[in-house]
């Protein structure tokens, strides 16, 4: 995998090989550190996207910004090993009060830095120049439509003109400062209501000096399709691969409140693997490694050796996760003499989205994406659209 802007050192290279070795052999207690870290700089967001826990008003944890002290402690412990740091998950990262400082300090350590934003926020030339100067490697901009009518179907409360104006500010700032970074990418999540906008979006992205990635948007419930077979082939991701989950060995997620989540699909504190101290008097562990090798993490990794456990472990989010159950079926398939190439995971990435989006604490019931915000029809019938960003 390519990590734009990362500086490869002997320590990072050694950790990379160690982590890959431990994952391949399904070690449960690790010596290696994560290669990639997701930081929830803030879980505050200004939009109401219907396929997002934050967008539909769920309260997984208190709305807040990550304390700069916690972030710096993480950098001090993990910075020499990290290849990439992502500043987004369930909030709008450019609303975080310390986001520019966070990016600058990670980039200064030679870590590839990535932000994914809705960009429908107050922004100006000064902020654009600071973002360019921060060393940010990649700025993904989620724009799911080339017209306001289609764009706002999913980016509810978003203003397309504001987003495009902010993209122009980034182009001008890069030109003024003579910088090739960040690589600004138009992230177009495709649904039935915006397929007619794809080619227009491509031309608009070129004019704005942006790359563009067109992908299939996830939906709550059955996956969506159109009669355009060429389009479906170009945007549909491959099925799940039977491999041990990369989040349990190679990646980590730390939330704004210090909660360490098992992956980017989980939202609620109840599913956290552990907690880091956010202040001297707060409850939690002082170091990341204390959480990284705690009972919860070792149990979750152990599911890839044998998917068994007590009633307590069976309630863990990792126990029934598609990545875990597919691996179990794959191992059974091989044990029965089946051919590895003939194995069918029977799960799409949309199935994976639904597993997490419908998982809630018992008192909350299933996710209520359908009906929370109605998607108007634009050209074709619109599903309850969803996407992580």
C-alpha cells in the first residue's frame, strides 16, 4: 500500500515486517505497533447524512474535541512506527479546534496524513494556506453529486457551492505556495439518485485540479443496482477476502474521549477495546500498548484461531463480524479439501456496513436510517443512502 508523504525509516520498516509476520501467524499478543492510526479529532459534524450514526443523531459518546495532550502522547508513543495517520471517522475533522496543529506535528514526524471532509464549512484563503503549509498529504472531499439537488440527497444540510468554493481556495493556495500537496481528491459515492452526475463531476474535478474516485455507496438494507452493467462493474468493490482483520494487527482507532475502538465501523463506547487517560485524573490506561495487548484485543485476535468463547466474549462486536465469520468458513472450506480460489465469501462490503450500522446497544434497537431523512427521487428511485464519509 502506498502512503503518500510518509518517510520510511529503519524503525518503521522493521515494525512493518514484524506486524505482517504476527498477523500472518495470528499472534494474539503483539510486539509490533499499528502501521496506521485513525484519530477522531472531533466527533462533531455539521451535516445529517442518513447513513451515518452521527448524522441520524445517535449519541455514541459525548460530543467533544480530542485533547491535544492525549494526541501528543499518542504521537510520542506511536509516531516512530506509524506510516499513516487519518484524521476522520464519525465527525467533521476540519471543525476540530486543534486540527492544523495535529496535522503539522504528524507531518513533521514523516507520517502520511489524511483528512476526509465534507468541506461544507466556513473556510477562507488563510485557512487554505495553513492547510497546505501543514504538510497534509491527502485531502479527500466527499461530494456525492455535481448538482445541489442530487448532492443534498445524502449530504443533508450541505451546500455544494460552498464546497466547490473551498476546493477553489485549496487550488489557489497550492499555486500561491508552489506546493504539490495535499493531493485533493473528489470522493464521489454513487447511488441510484446521482449516477447521471458522474461525468459532470469528472469534468468539474479536472477544472478544480482535483483527482476523483468514484465508488459504490453503501445502503441500509439490500444492496442497490442499476441496469448499467459497465457502471456497476467499475464501481462495485470485490467481495470480502478471507484474511485476518487488519484492524486487529495493523490499524488502530482512538476516539475523541480516549476510547480505543476495534475498527472504524464501531460507534458506541460499549464496543471499545479499552480506554486511554484523557487527563491525569481520568480513568484509563497511560499507554497505548496497555490497551493494544489487553484481554479484549487478545480475545478478538483469538477468534481467528478458534471462534469460540464464553457468553461474555460472544457479545464482543468482533465475534460475529463478517471478517471473523468469513475467515472461519474459509478455514473449514480448506480443511474439507476445498480449493482456495473456489471459496465464495457470500458477503459484500455493503453487508459489512449493515452489520455495524444495525448493531446498537440493546436498549436502542436497530439503526433507523430508513425514514430518518427521506431521500427524494432524482431520476431513479433512491435507496436509503449511506457511506462512512
